[in-house]
């Protein structure tokens, strides 16, 4: 395992870009824990099916965007064909998604969730929605708008993929720009 000399690292980084005056350890660590628990709710259900987080991500986007092209899914997930191939094969073999050829271009592979796949995605999203709703209840009526702005601000908008473009189009104009 490589040793990290923080003083040397800080010096190297400061030469290439400016560092914030103070690292936001509080938010960084809260995001780690929030992510752990947010996906953990779904992880427990996925384990029952022999699935993992990659299966969840694939199922989520296929169910939310019916007819999503495999090429676009690769772009959304930013993974290799090989990584997607194993997960996709299992979901196809077990009947959670189906694949059809494109109407205009038969080489395109379009993905759709089956009723079985949709039920699983809804179950997982319901668990995660309960956690989100509990957290938002502490923020008051405008809380969801602030959280949405914050999360949109974390996303790199320089090269949005097709799914992110759809999400951003649905956002109000002030949510599309970084604060």
C-alpha cells in the first residue's frame, strides 16, 4: 500500500490548482455516511436476489427511461461494456429486463423493464423514498428545493449524458445553473 505524505501532496496540489481555505470535512463525511445508508436499504433487498449495486443502477435507469439504448446506458453509468455485460446478461436471463432491436436501426439494443423488473425498482425506490422523506421532513416545505439545488450543484454539467439532460430539462431554470 502506498504511503501518502499529506504535506507533500498539499504542496503538489497547490501548485496545480488552488485549494479551498478549509476542507469541508463535515459535508464530505456526511455524504459518505448518507450514501452508505441510502444504498444500504436497497442492498439488503438486492442480496435476496443475488444482485448488487450495479444491478440496481442498471435496473433503475432501464425502468425510468424505457427504450434506453445500451450505448446510452454505458454513458450514464460510465462503465465499460465488459462491466455492463455481466450484469445485463443476468438481468436478461432472470427476466427483469428485455432487449429489443431499434425500429430505425436494427443494430441498436433498446432496454425495457419487465413487470418483474419494474416491481423490484419500485420496491427499492420506495425504501429510499422513505429515507428521503424522513430527512426532508426536518427541513420544512422549501427543503426539497434546497436539497435538489445542492445535489444538482454537485453534478458535473460540462458533459451531461442523455439521461442527465432529461433530468436537467425537468428542473426549473434556477436549478439548472450552479449556485
